[in-house]
C-alpha cells in the first residue's frame, strides 16, 4: 500500500523517565519514529523494553519526559488534559488486550459510548455503530452483552468500537494476548483486512509471528530502537498459520 510522504506521527528524541521512591527508571531513551498514513507498524521486544510506554505516549495517555511528538505535523506533547482527551476521542482508536468492554452495556451500546462525547446526533451515532459492527462481522450480536460473547467476539467488538470514530490511527496493545491461537489468528486476519482497506495501524506485540503481519517492524530493547525492518508480509502470514 502506498503511503503519504508526510508522516502522520513523528517522534523525535523521545525519552520517558519514571521516578518512584527516588529511583529513576528510564523506560524510553531517545526514540525516533515516523508512521505514515496507511502503514501497518508493529512494535516488538521483550517484556520491560518500553513497548507499552511508547504506545501510551502515541495514544496521548502519557507524555514524554524529553523530545517531541507531532501528530498531523502539530506538536502534542505539551497539550493540556482537555485538548489531549479531545484528540484521543477523534484521532486515535484503541484496541486493548483486555477488551475493556463495559459489562452492563450491550454490544451496540459499547461501540456507541465513545461517540456520545462528540456531540453527534443519535442518527449519526447509530449509523456509525451499524457500519463498524458490519465491518467486524458482529451485526448479529448487537443486543448481546460481553459475558455472552467469546473472547474473540469481544475483541471484534472492541475493534468495532475503535473503528466507529473513524480514527486517523488504530493503536493495538497486545490484541491477541488474551486469546487462544484460533481466535488470535482471526483477530490478526481482521486487522490485516482493515489495513488493506486503508487503516493505519500501530500494534504492540511480543509474538514474532504476529509482528510479521505488519509491513514494518520496530524492535525495542532497554527503551531504545535497536532495529527497524520491512517485513515479508505474505510469507510471514502463511508461517503464522
């Protein structure tokens, strides 16, 4: 897939330091990263290497201690909480390992919830929910509750919730981590279909099989980018099956 010359996301010299009980922990150290519209990027590495910290910064859930972060060419690392929340709601779709569905809401209500904070009309919200659930093949489960769904189905609903807002980028944090191999493969196939349809995806994973689904893989170690490589996507997808 062709990508735009201008990056959607640009990190320059991003570091993150956590201070606890006067102990300094450097989670990220001078990370440079660009993600272009239409790309599918995986962030891989061992536990504790900084993957989740990097994703939290990309998703405006955290701020870098040093360095700059530009989204659509505009700096975002110093925005206040209200503006960061507004951008997250409109520009970023999150897919979490633990699904994060609300048990008291049915499938349609879970997908619709983030849209209620945008001031959209009810008709527009319903249309977006319907379209998103159709894309993940969960329209037949609209009135079901999370407890009535399998893990794979819950993750599909979580993907639909992320898609309903038409985000600039989907951030997936270990999206197969709580799934068996069959459901994990199904979710990866779904993400591949969404990418083929134009979605920009950045996925954190510890599984090298699933990292190979991305067009480009970024490897972290001790908070630093140690390699970045273009994946042979077609062959790696077959090897994962």
